[in-house]
C-alpha cells in the first residue's frame, strides 16, 4: 500500500530502472521506503504501478523526502556516476543531520568515492560506496552488494542490505568490503572480469561460427550443454538464450541482425587503467576492452575488409570440445588476474579485503556468478595469503590439463584468421607466468645500453651498468 504520511526506514533517491527496482525490493520485504526523483512523474508512475507491493513514502521535493526518513537516515543514491552524484549530494546536504548515511549505489570511480567519503565524514555525515551487481532483475529480486566505507555506517544498514541481497544456500550475497572506496573498487574489478568473460564467450561463438559454420541455433544447444558442466554460469546460460532467440521481423536468429559494435560504460577501462598503475598484468580484461574499442570502428573495418586479405582458412574438425576446454582455462586466468589485482589494490590502499568472502558474495545476484566461485572461495579459505589463484591445486591442475586443447584452439584461430585476443592473451599470460626465466634480461640490457638504467646480475648482488659504446667495461650503477 502507499502511505504518504508514514515514516520510512530507508530512502531511495533516483528512480530510474535500478533505483526503482531496489526500492521495490526493499518495500516488498516489509520495510517502509521513501522514494524521490527529480522528475515527479517517475515517482508517481512507481506508486501507480507498484504501490501495492509494499509501504512506499513518495515525496515531491527533497526536504519532504529527507524529513520522511527516520534518523539516522540511510539514503541510497541511484543516479549516474560522476557529476550527478556530486549534484545529488549537494542537493541533499542542507537537509541532513550528523550521523545520516548517504550510500552511492552506482558505478562510481573508486577515487571519487574516496574523496566523497573524506568530505562527508569531515562534516559529520557517513558515506558508503556500494557496488550493486545483477542488473534490473537482480536489483528487484536480489543483487550482489559490495558496500565500502566505515564499518559503523555499514552496520547500520546491514539488516536492510542482507535482506534485499541474493541468497545462496542461505547466505546473503552481501558483506562489508572495506574502507572508503573499497566497495566500488571491488565492483570495478567485478565488471572488468565480466568484460573478459563476455569477450571469451564471444570468441568461442566466433570460432564456431566462422571456423565451423555452426548456426546460432546449433550453438545455442552447445552452450546449453556447456552450462551443465564446469562452465555453469549466468553468462553461459544467457548466451544460450540469446543465440536461441528468433527475430520476429526477419525470421533470422536475432543475434545475426544485431550490429556488431559493442558499447562500454567505463568500468572495464578503469579496471585496466588501475591495474597498469598497480603493475598487475590483467591481460584478459585489457584485451576485452581493446576488442570493444576495435568493434566500435565499424566504418573502418568495412573499408579494411575490402582490401586486407586473410588466410584461405578451412573448417577444423573436432574443435568444439577444444573450444569448451580453452574457454574454461581462459576464464580461470581472467578471474585469477582479477583477484591478483584486488590483492595489489588492498596493499596499495590499506584495505583488508577478504578474497574468499568476495568470491562468496559473487555466487548469486551478480553478472559473473558461476559454479567455480565455490572453488575460488575454497582456495582462499585454505590459504588466505595465496598470491595467485593459478597456484591453488584445483586451478593449477585445471589449466595444466587444458593447455593442449587451449593451444590447438589458438593455433586454429590463427590459421583461420579469426581474432581471439582474450584466448591468446590468457594463454600467453599462463606461459609467461610459468616461465622460470623470461626474456626480460635482454630488455634490461637494451635499457641499460640506450638509457644507462642499470641491471642486476644472477651471480652477485648489487646494480650494475656497462659502458656499452665506450670501452665495454662494467661498473656499479649509481
């Protein structure tokens, strides 16, 4: 029912699809929720269409909205990342009292979240930056929630968050992540892994389409079968559904009439940029970002297709099972890189991230939920200091056993002229990571030759420089 005079336990500011569905989720759990949107028509539509789902307290202006929430007021901001978040905070601040809690539930850049936390906490207010994953369906029925900020602020909203989160085996997909921007950082890396996962699936689809000539309908059945094994995940499940959809207008598989230009909202790019700053090689995520950028060059690709030749190429028999194996191995590498990035970020920003707990809350509600997240949790439960998931026995054995099929797939793709940047970069990372000795010794020699950058030796300690173009003698580096 709608009760405009009732006091609310919680407030939602911003009623686009995600905000509206989160408000409905809260109300449906028996918690009165205040709702506000700058465009009043959106608030009215929510009440008209869904007012019977729970106790909503609609407000026409910010003052009434804030006043209708019990103190200390928890207010969830569901507006676009960037300047709109700052604008919403500015609009709300005159009406807030010490102890009130603002929660940014959008995909904000973690450094912005850290700044907002400092500014608001200095003014006696609390601020949480919470990752929210699961799309519009997850927001309504149970998302994965990744809140970061002060623990005290989180504890005040924990009862609501745990109730509205997805539940897996009775465990809510919500946990306190860490201080200031930790929650949004974890969500950013989640989205980076999502980019890699989607790119890997797209490459598997392209190989089966271009290399084997399999139709979308045939591939739909293959992905359905794959979803019954180790690849069981939300993204594999919906890939089968997308490939099965027939377009009502043309009668063709809908995927065949969708323009091949992939858009992006920035979180994958942020993840790659942060990894570069931290010195973590998240190659699968970065190649996925680059692949989307290349797909956006549609006009250039059409022109290039007329003049740039590829190999004759021919179908490769028996490739489907190899593709499945290579997809799983590459997916393992993508997740391993993402968790390595989280480890490095925790060290850099002073966060105490519980990686096993993060794997746990990603098991339900979120886009990258998958069966093997249980394996990731088990790996970190066994060794909380695990430096890299590839070193955990289960994942070590999985990629070791997959590598022959993995190599056949990458080789076949090269022979066919089908680009597989995520497959090949994941394999290259695996090969680079397992090498006892890399070619970086030559890189250091070259750097020392042209820039006198120095090098270290295998046989004695210290840093050295060779006078390459002078007398060739070696000296201690400054």
